[in-house]
């Protein structure tokens, strides 16, 4: 078995035609639709004509869409069930109509946020006590995705995310009690920013849930475990190769997606030619080459 790589579409270029072209040049088969597409700032704002234009461009290049990376449920549960449902489930139904056009394999949801969530307190216990409706909203969303013919995935985010500690991940998915209907997109750096430094031990705890992995670089200052700098995977402070090789060997994420690193721009770091801070393509290309060179089983 081999593991394939992809990147968020904006990491190849903010110009969608150029992004698709670079995907093909880099030998990628899959796309992860997330950022700007023909002037629409995110997949959540796509309209039908733009989605059809994007689908045609992707098909013409011989590529396919692996994930429709929506921002659904990226919000605080404190707004209450009625508002949360209205905002996010309404958007999901629109996104699924677009999914029928671009034909992804999986549709992404986001793990919600709760004020003051951190690694030291179990946010899932808080949800069960104060916001018990959250599980039903997620169940409804997952069933909508699955009934539409796609796999459902939930990604952990940074900043007050309900998923930080391994216990929270495990408790949340057990609470949903949906079995294989929904799996985890594990964003390693997001987990780091929620207070859990990436390790094989954490990966092994989360392995039963994971079916998609997001990789970002990121570097801390000497003597600190906190993320400070946006850098590529080769210069990251966390054990990129050790964890990625385990993911590939375990064959749990058929596709691994690269994401742009969070953190401040490091002085004198080589970010390559950039017309704006959103131009990630030089670092992205180096990250692809780094993984293909150093991780057995990646193509």
C-alpha cells in the first residue's frame, strides 16, 4: 500500500487555475478544496456556477477531489442550540448540493469551540453537562453527509477547540456513538496549539479514530514547547518523520494533506517568492519533496 499526498488548494496558488496546474506538476492526484476558488474566499461561499467551473477544471487536469473542507461547526456552542443549528446545518445542506458537483470522497466538519477550553479540563464533560444538544447536532450532520453518499470527518481546530487531550477525542467520538460513520481528521499542529505537543504516544491513542491526517511544520524557540514560527516540515520542532512514517505504515490515512504552518514569519527564513503572505507554494513544494524523500511508502 502507498499513501498519497495532497495540499489545501490555496497552498499551490491563490489563482485556482494555477493551483490545479501546480497540483498536476507536483504529481498529485487529489485536491482538498478549502480556500479561494475563482474569487470565492472559501468553499462555504461557492455558488453553483463557480463549483461547476472548478469541477470542469479539475477533471480536465485529470485530478479528483478528496475532501470538501467546509468550516461547518467552526463556532462557539455558547450561542445556543437554535442559533448553532440554523447557522451550521443550513450551510451543510448548501455544501452538500455543491458536493454533488465537485464529487469529493469526504466532507469535513470542524470540532466546535467552547470558551476557555484547554488541555487541563475535559471539554466533553462540560458539553455533556451544559450543552448536551451538541451530540445530536453532530449526529444529524454526519447522517446528512453519509446519506448523501460521502464519508464524514471531523477535524480538530486550534483556540478553544473542544478537542485537545486524547481523552477528549476519545470521549467525544464515543459520545457521538456513530461507529465508522464518522472519523477523525487529525491536524497535528492544531493539536499542538491546543497544548498537546505531537508525539507517537498521542498518535497511538488517537489511531482508532484517524482516517485523514493534516501536516504542518512549525518551530518553537529553544527551551520552549510552544509554537513560535511558521516553517516547513524539514525544520519543524516536532517529530515529523517518526509520526508520519507510523501513519503510513499503519495505512490509516490513504491521503495525507499538507497545511500552511501557523506561527510568525521567521526572520531570514526562506519562504521563496511571494507576492502576498498567502503564497505558500515554495514551502509547499519543499514539504512534498521532503516527505517523498524521507518517508517510505509516500508517493
